[in-house]
């Protein structure tokens, strides 16, 4: 390109990565294309110790990922809601366990111990649902 900018994908003008003066940090170079990762320290009281040479993006206000959406507490809450949804499915249809395993979150499926605990809990939910429905053991095969 004649302006000194490098070519991006599909003929788009990419930023000139050799001129960092117009960027908050080296990692901010690809911010406009959505290919950057936010710096965790840029908005901290002491700031980022790497300054403009930081390989992470310092345009923090424009990154929605810096909040609780990615926190472990948020991940646990999403997992808890997913498991409650499966429990509700089994409670509404206790024979679901007889037909096979309901869809479990991937992290449960990959962990044999977590899967065993979850299946034991679902069996308890199904047994309680059968008792409350009055049909005891479910259908016979």
C-alpha cells in the first residue's frame, strides 16, 4: 500500500504496526479489527508497567470482556443454571433417565467423577418425581 499501511485480510487496509505512536499500546494495534486482547492492568491504579510496549490492548473502555461475564463465579453460575435445567427436565419426565442420559454440560461429560455425581443426583431427582407422581418405579422394559 502506498500510504505505508500493510494489507489486511481480503484487501482491507491494516494498521501500520511499525508506527505505535497512534496507539495506546502495541497490543492495541489490531483493536479496530477486533483481533486484540485487553490488558488487565491498564485500568488498575498503578497502570500497566509495560506502557506503550505492552502486547495487550489498552483501549479498555471498549472491551466488554473485562467484567464478571468471564469470572469464575459467572462460569459457576452458568453451570449451576444448566444443571438446574437438566434436573427440571428429569423431574418433569423421570423416565428420561431410562431412555438414556440427558444432555449434560461438556465440562461434566468430560469429568468421570463429576458425571457420576451428576447422574446420581439426577437418579435421586427422578426417584423423588416418581414418588410424588405415585408410580414408584417408572416404566418396565
